[in-house]
C-alpha cells in the first residue's frame, strides 16, 4: 500500500529520447515535457485504481495485479499488458498493438519519492514524482 496517494511529476531523465523511440512526434514530445502529470493511486489488495491527470487529459485506470488489461497512452498508442508486484516494486510489461514491441515499466518508492522507469526498444527513461 506504499503507492497510495497523489504523486506529481518532479523531474524526468532521458524522457524525450524515450518518447522519440516510441515514435511520438516532436510537438507532442515538447508538450509532454511540461505535462504536470499527477497520478493518484489507490490500492486495495491486488486491485488498483489510478487517476492520471495532466495538462492534456484525465484518465481513470483500474487493474488487478497479474490480470491483462488494455490501456491507451497519452499519445494514443494502444497497449495490452499486466502489472505484477515483485517485493516492493511494481513491474509492468505492455505490448504495443500496432507493432508488437514491448514497453517495460517499473514503479518503486525510493526515498519517499515514486520513481517510474521505462524501457522501450533499447531506450531507458525515468520520471520521479513527489507525494502531494
């Protein structure tokens, strides 16, 4: 339940290169750098409810650990995958519906911050969120 709460993006590392590798155009990448993303996480056992809100959209996501679900990224990319818990870390593995390539993401609480890492097609990125 350590993930529960509202988290606001504080800083990103290599996020532009990651988005470029994902095929996101330069205009959307520039906008995403300043998206002011907030994620509210509510965990009840293996069930999660997330609310993502940014400058561009608000989206509610419900998922159960280990159960595949579909999700649309902010740029419109459709993926399907699962989240799993490994110790105190959440591991996500999502397959793009358009090209079959895999997006790996993790969420962990590190020093009181939510750190989300991404790997897509050999490019790594990280976003760090502070609790609100």
